[in-house]
C-alpha cells in the first residue's frame, strides 16, 4: 500500500471531509514524526498494535555469486516492526 492508497482509505474512515491531498499531507507528517521519535528513543510503541524498533545487524562475510570473491558486509542499523499478540 502506498501513500495515495492509504490516503484514500483515511478519507473514507475520517469523520471530517478531507481532500486526498490533505490526507496525504497528514500521513506524511505522521510518518516524519514516527521517524524522528525512532531516531531519538530507539523505539516507538503503539498499544495493542506493535512496536517499531532499531536493530543492528552484525557484519558478515559473503561471497560474490559470479566471481566467488569474498567480501565483507558491514554492520548497519535497520528499523523492524514487531506486531503485538492481538494482531497476530
């Protein structure tokens, strides 16, 4: 689901009359707020829904499938969503 589809769903569910452009803007603001909160605290929890959290992947050695050359994939941080038991 992209932002435009999410905005259409948000307009249908909203009790107020919104345009799709306004809905896209509100969704964008919400996502930016979540990004900032994750960057500051390391996780964002939504009660009865789940949590976004930052995980660090360890460095590892992989082989290039064409040349069989060994190379190192460095560690990196990723954002992972963990659903609550009620959603599962």
